C-alpha cells in the first residue's frame, strides 16, 4: 500500500532528518509524489525544474515512496536564499491540513 497521496501536492509538510548525530526538522511545500520504482529525473523534467543539486541521485529508482519537497530558506535580514529540494520518505512526512 502506498503512503503517497496526490491530494497533498501544494500542501505544507514537515519531517525530521538527521546527519552526524544532529536532527533537523524541515518544513516545505510538496511539489510531487515519487512512488517507489520511479526515478526522480522525469518528475523534475515534467515540472520544468532544471539545474538543481538534489539530495538524491536523479536517475536512481527509489525503493521507497517519497515526496518531492521544496524548501525556501531565508537568510539573515529576511533575504531569500536558493531553493532546496528534498525527497523525504513519505512514511516520515507530516502533511498539514
């Protein structure tokens, strides 16, 4: 059974990820669903997203259901930084109503 729901596209979501023993909660907007067995590259092309450094290999086929999420970071003084794209495991994503 898939954890993905296309009705979540455009909604805000949060998830916690960890690296080097530090957990960080991230908040972003769901752009697409990435069902297991699907590569990310065709999804990005369909959305017209080019020239990004994604957190996962674009041509690998995922063994997990994932969401494609955009996070728009804000720097000091409210200055907008470059968008970041993530593909968190759908199991750990909390979608806001």
